[in-house]
């Protein structure tokens, strides 16, 4: 089966699955708990009321029929869970995915630099670099966090300010 999102146009809808999903709202909580145990091979959490039970059951039914998350998305979720456990009260940021062909523009010491994002790396002045940090080093002569230098961090982690000069 092709990886993708459930409900994509090229995916056939299974009438048996759809009929089971339509029955869920009418099931009493005892039957929902029983169906949960069948699907998850585990007791439903005590805090789950009928609504959460229905949602969990519906998700599992669709996942089995139409496929689950792609490996890439499962990996991303695993990374987010790991980050959340490391910083329980901290802020979690999604890694940015910049599309190949995008252009990053940064002005440094009154000169504007343009970097093109490629499938594997970054192009600047006719050369290919594996990281933005390498380019930031080439531009400034000092080590920088490349994504921060090019303004790819959230406002909580602002890009560095240009040095102030006294040319009155």
C-alpha cells in the first residue's frame, strides 16, 4: 500500500470500515471499552470517556485499513516526544524544512548575501556547502549557528544583530 494520508483521492474507501465508523457514536461505553481492548490489546485508560474512546477506536480502525503515519512523520513525532521529555516545561520547536530552490538572504556589514537551498546542501557564490554554519563562517570569519545567522530561528532565538559602528 502506498504511504500517504488517509482520504487521498487515489485511495479506495472501504465500505466495511466506513460502516463500523458510523456505528461508533451509537455504542454504549461498555461496548466501546470492549472494542478498545480488542484493537489495542490493552485496557482503556480510566480517564477516557466515551468521546475519547470513540476517537481512539476510529483512529485505530482507519490506521489499520488505510495505513498509518509515514516513517518520516513517525520519526518526527518520536523526536518531539523525546524533546518534550527532556524539557517537560520547555518550548518545543518543529524542525524547519526549507524547500530546495528557496533563497535565504542575509545582510551582514552592509553586504547582502544570497544562499540557495539545494536538495543536499546550500549553494553560495558558485560553491556547495553542507551546512549554513559553514557559509556563516565564510561570510563573518567567526563561528556562528548557521540557521540563527540566516534568521531561521523563532523570535525567542533572534538572529544576531549586526555590530554597531560609529561612522557619524
